[in-house]
């Protein structure tokens, strides 16, 4: 069992979208365990142990240039993602679909492909973690992430590269969570369907990330870890 506070000592870990929300919590958790975190995000943020590279992840070539500039990393957390205003399927505009798929599906594919190839070329082990992290474009992107995770796990397993995804429920202590679910009347519906009777917190997501990145999950790949308080059971 890894010792608390040193599980990722000296490791260089790339986290996308770590300037706020769940990504920020992940970065802080990794730093507390000894990691040196590189944050790819549009917004710059000052955090001890975190180096921020400002880049538009939807720009394929610019992202690849940044990946080349930072050199090799030991682990990857594809966290960055966006939501969008609710709209019926028949009313969803192409621009919204393009934006969500570019951020939530194409960007993780681009980064995951680049980092995995680098790891294979160096003969190193990469516990890669893809998170992906009511909206048809959003759900389409996340469904794509699930299948992409399985495909990556299948092909990269022989190189001792693990690929997993987590599927959090409503994470209440983020900007998006507060924006959409702070109204108790609106929140009552999903809460009543959740066996544990509450929403997920960033801390609970971070715990899952640290587990999947650590040697404690050394035989786990191609899996989807659901953190929703049992919502999908109802």
C-alpha cells in the first residue's frame, strides 16, 4: 500500500483543466502526494507545485506543440470538459455540438494519443486516466469517451499502460454544480433518486483519481468507476 503523502513523489503529471473545479481539486490532491503537476488550461492559476501552460485544448496543433515543449510526463489526467445551455435534441445548434465534442472528446483523444505514443517510445509505464469529466452533445461526447477508454485500454495494455475513466454524478461544489443544482426545488428530484441522498463532492472525485493513478489499482484498466451515490441503481 502506498504511503500517504508520497504516492506520486517526483512524478510529473499532466492535468487538463486544473485551474478550477474538479481539476483544481485533482491537482491539489496530487501535489499533496508529492507530484509535480502541469496544468493545461486557458486560464492561468497560481498553485504551489503546479505549472500552468495556457492553451486552447480544441486547437489540435497548438496543444501538440505544448506537449512537445513540456517533454515527457509520467501520468495523464484528461479532466477538462465543458457543459452547455440545455436544449432539446431537435433544437441543438451545430456550433454547440462542435464546441462540446472538440473539448470533451477530441482534445482527450489528441492528448492521450500523444502521451501514450511517447510512453511507448520510451518503454515507460503510463497509468493514464481519462475522465472524462442532460444535454445531447455532452452525453454523446461522454459516450465516445467511454468507448475510447476501452479501445485505448485494449491496445495499450500490452505496453503496461492502464486507461480508466471515472463517471461522477452531480458534483455540487463546483461552479457548474452550483449554477445548475443550487436550487433545492430543482435538486430534490435527482437527490430523491440517489440512495445515499446527496450529491457528489470534489473531494470524493479526487479520491477516485488518486486511487486509479496509484499502484493500488495496478490491475484495473478499461474500467468506468461510477461515483454517483447509487443514482444509476434507481
